[in-house]
């Protein structure tokens, strides 16, 4: 009868390399997921620590857009006033021509 002795040599280099190569895509997916999930959370946390909330940013953007709209309306009103002044001058010239004596 033969006596068999089991010798545990541990994992071979090939098995370790295969395990590492198999783990790289998994670690990459986990890292990408962490960035996608924790990115917005980190940004919100940073805004909270900095004392600025999303509402304040929204209000600043809204005020800025309203200021731009107001400037545009001022320009349009000035242009309209110029046109009204021009029309009044034309009407005044027409009345003066009617008041001249016909000869």
C-alpha cells in the first residue's frame, strides 16, 4: 500500500496573478460608482459647510437674469421714446405746413 502525503504549497503565482487581474475591473466599477454617488453628495456637503445653499445660488442666478432683462427693457423703452419723439416732430411739421397761408 502506498502512503500519500498531501503537501500544501499554497496558492501559486499564477492563481494570485489571475485573482488580481480579475479584481481590477471590479475595483474600477466600484470606484466609478463611488465617484458617481458620492460626487454630488460631496458637493452638497461642501456647499453646506461653506454656508451657501442651492437656494442661495438659485436666487443669485435669478436676480442676475432679472437684472439683464431689466437692462433690455430699459433699452427698448429708450428706443420707443425716441420713436415717439420722432413721430411727434413729424406731426408738428405737418401742422405747420397746413397753417401757412395759401397763395
